[in-house]
């Protein structure tokens, strides 16, 4: 397993969400910053959907950066947990 990993998922509220993990997570965070992701208030990196071409270009740039640094990137098939939390919060009184 790589010393740094990035997991990508999609949020209906944010766009593409990336989470950096591993012993060398700072390297993964640096690659995300270099590619154009921005750290959100919850500590996860976000790529807001502007247009399809821009998102594709940013993800391609991320792929180049991570390959050069030996960072493993995976796409999650799971729903972004932040969306689930917001759905639950909307159901709570008050």
C-alpha cells in the first residue's frame, strides 16, 4: 500500500470531494492543492463543479501529480458522508 492515498467521492452539495490519508498524507494534500482542490471547512478537499471540461482538466492534473509522487488515488463507490449527515440533520426537530 502507498504511504499516501487520496480517496475521491462525489457530493451533490459540493462536487468532487477528496480525502488524503496515509503516513505521508501531507504529500497527498500538497498534490490536491497543486491540482486546484481547496480545503473546505470540514477538512476535506473540494473541487466545486464549474463545468465538465474544467473538472476533467483538474482531475487529469491531479492524476499527473499523484503518479509522479507515488500517491495512490481511488474513487469511492460510497456516498459522501457529509451529504448523509445533512440529510439526517434536516429530519431532526429544531
